[in-house]
C-alpha cells in the first residue's frame, strides 16, 4: 500500500507555521511566561487565529465578507504588535533614564515616519473617504499595511538598540526580552526585504507574454515562501529560548528555597541531647 500526500509548498509551510505557533503557546503557558509577556502571548494567539480563520473560511464566505474579516484582523494584529514593542522595550530598558527614553523614541519614530512616507504608493484621498463599504475597507486596509510597515521599521531599530545596549541594563543575550526582540527583528528584516525586492521587480518588470507573467508570479510566490520559512525559524528560536530559564531564575529560585531547608535542619534534634 502506498500513501500519497499531495501537499503543496504553501500547505506545508502553513502546517509547519501553525504547528510551531501552537507549540510556542504551550511553552508560554506551560513555562509561565505569559505573566512577563502578556501582549507577546496575545500577539501569537492573534497570528494563530488569523491563520486558522483564513484557512477555514477561504472560499466559504462571500468575497466582501472574507475581505472584511481579514482586514479587521490585520488591523488588530498590527495594533497589538506595536504594543508588544512597547512591552519588550520596557522590560529591556527599565533602568534607562527619561531623557534617553524620549530621545531614542523620537529617533525611532522619525525614521519610521520617513520610511512610511516614502515607501509604497498611497491611494487617492477620494478612495479612502468614499462613503461606501469598499471605501471603508480600503481605509482599514491602508491602516493595516502602513502600520505593519511602521512596526517593521521600529522593530529593526529597536532590535539594534537592544542588542547594543541591552546588556548594560541587565538584559543580556540569554534574557527572554532580548531573545524575543531578536526574533521580532529577524522577522521584520525578512518582511522588509521581501517587500522591497517585490516592489523592485513589480516596477521594473513589464511582461510581454503569458510565460513572462507566470515567471514573475512564480518569483513572487518564492519570495513569500522564503519569508514564511524565516518566520518558522523565528518561531523555533522562540520555542527553544523561552523553554529555558533565564540565568538568574535558577539562582533566585535556589535563594528562595534555601531558608526553608535551613529551618528544617534547625528543627531537627541534635545528637547527644537527653530528653
């Protein structure tokens, strides 16, 4: 008997991504990491729900309804992703002064704003303000796209700051906050690279035949699949890192249990003491 599994590349990557997300959630819950990183945990839940909804609902709902669900979930995911950056930054730079916080926040926001203004086309204002369902969905989709780009640029910049100065504030290489930030930065670099390459190809390519068009579409699919592989690697990185305790956790736990042992030893009767 021969077993034939007809999985496409997209299906295989989707399955691996969803499985890795579930394993990561198990690690976050089982190792009690949700208390320290509640918004990061929420972001993983949202990504998993988004993947599952797209898989289960695709082709089963009207196109307009499916687009509305996808766009709204993308907006929510982008907003939560920004809060995750604030959460991780507060963990890493808890000891930084207010002036340093203000300066670097303004620097990152300025860089991200400049990239946001120059990167990608902006739709016509009449399209965004149209009093119709399509107009409202177009505005929400623009928010999701631009906020996602904004988050990616801020993530890369914040990741660089965490790697350079995290150790100074107690968040070294083996701290969970820095490990999460490294994963976020890697995923954002992959996303920005794929979007930049694809925009370059789309602007320069002018297919003159169906074969050339299919070749360009094939390049796009390969780029997106590569980005999915990068995200899977990031998920595996998070699973491994968050499963392990931070270096100070074992010491703190040992220090917390030491007085109990001392009390038990002092309560035992000494040898040679008569009743």
